[in-house]
């Protein structure tokens, strides 16, 4: 999968056919001696804390961006929650009120950002 000078191509091709395999799952070039280790470390199925089965190599991305149990912060109170609980919590939390220091009115937390231009 790399450019090889034409002068070296035949020798390179012979070397690759003897020593390199293409992974059937990710199409990476892997030394034949390391293929078993590659399969076990990259493509073995693991179970995430959300009980989803996923390839080991994809687990970090899943945990960071797709897992319903990934940590997320409430935009109103900064409490860490599981992502799947965030929407319900923010709906409740954003309905709380806080007194505006400029006009003295009680303002919903979810409307606090838009309040200052309308204040007073």
C-alpha cells in the first residue's frame, strides 16, 4: 500500500508476500508473525459498560461519543451524569429559578443566558 521505486518492486513484492498479511477486518498490512496478536488486540469483541458488544479497537471512540453511559455535565449545575439521563435532568434543572442581580426578577435557569438584554 505504499509507493515503491520500480527498481525495487520485484524484491519488495516477494518480501511482502512472504512476510505481510492484509487483515480481513480493517485491511491493515500486518506482519504474519503479528497477525494473531493484531486480531486479539484490535478485533476481539469486548462488552462496554452499557452492555453493547464492540471491537476492542472501537471501544474508546464508543465510550467518548456514543455510549449512553458516557459522562456528561449538566449545563445548569455542572453535576456529572450519564448521558442517557442528561436530557431529563436538564429539563428539571433548567426549570429552577435564580434571582437576577440587575432587575430582581426570578428567571428560569434555561432562560438566564437570554435574560440580560431584556433585563430592566
